[in-house]
């Protein structure tokens, strides 16, 4: 369809007026879960370890229960694990995002129906 309208947007979740979860942080959590390491997750995302660590600290500091538990390295390096709360946060964000994408698709259909009726 030529010149079709498409609603677009991004979501994130704030906590006490501070950024808490968004696409990048959820991807970071998913990579930590997959790779078992903040450093490896950062490398996979082409992000500095420092930035990844700061995101982890910011998320953990905003809640009573941490999302990620990290053990510092030794001979084999450190290990990081998502807690039950971390897994739940990823799941809830992904459900919220899926509902938002569905809304955008439905709204795009409505926009394009309006465009056709005005011709």
C-alpha cells in the first residue's frame, strides 16, 4: 500500500521517576541469563562492561530484591545469574511490549482506514 500510515513507538518502565526497564536493559538481562556473565553480555551487545555493570547496579538498587546476582571472578572469571525477580521482570516487560506492538498494529489499521474513507 502506497503511503500507508504506521503507528510507531517505544516503551520503557520507570520506577520512582527513574529509568528502570527498556529494550536495551531487557536485552542485557536476557544476555546475562543466556551467557551467565555481565562481561560476555556486554561484549555480545557491543557495550562497555562499565555501562553494563552500571545498568545492573541501577536496576538492582531500585528494588528490594535484586534482578541479577553477580559473583566476582577468580581463575575462571565471574558469573552472573538472573534471580526469580529478574526473570519475572523480563517476562512482564516482554508481555507489555507484545501488547503495545498489538496496539500499534491495530491503531495503524485504523489510521489507514480513515485515510481511505477521505478519498
